[in-house]
């Protein structure tokens, strides 16, 4: 993954960040708001590690896949839906609820 994935979905990455760096706190992450330099400086402060060590850990962490909770985040979903607009026929809305295709719940027995 790239840093822009983290930056664009910053709040959704909190759990993954805290898993990797347990010293991190949600309130401090709120203030950082996806700024990579501020994040590195914060990790240096709370872990006591050297900036080069933190940057290396961050590079290794970014090699991983985007966590599923981030992929399932509504912001990420809406972005993916918007990108899908190139596959939607002219005059249709990519955010349509597709009600005309029926309701899956109507097949359930009461």
C-alpha cells in the first residue's frame, strides 16, 4: 500500500497503527490527521526510537495489504463506487440502490 491510502483513510487505520505501535493514542492520531512527517515525529517521541528506525518500520508496515476494516470503511466504499462510474451506462447513477432488481429479503420465509 502507499501512504496516500493511509492518509485518505486516516481514521480507519487507527486500529492497525495501534496494533503496530501500541504506544500510539487515538487522540494524538486525530491531531496528526494523516501527515506522514508529523506521524514519524510522533512515533519518535512516544517510542524513543531514532527517526531512521521509525521510517524503516513504516516502510515495512506499508508493504502489507490494506487492512480489511479500512477496505470496508464507508469513505473507501464511496470512493470505490465513484470510481466505478466509468462502468455505469450513461444516464444511470452509480450510487443507485438498484431497487428495480428486487429485494433479497423478500425471498426469506416469515
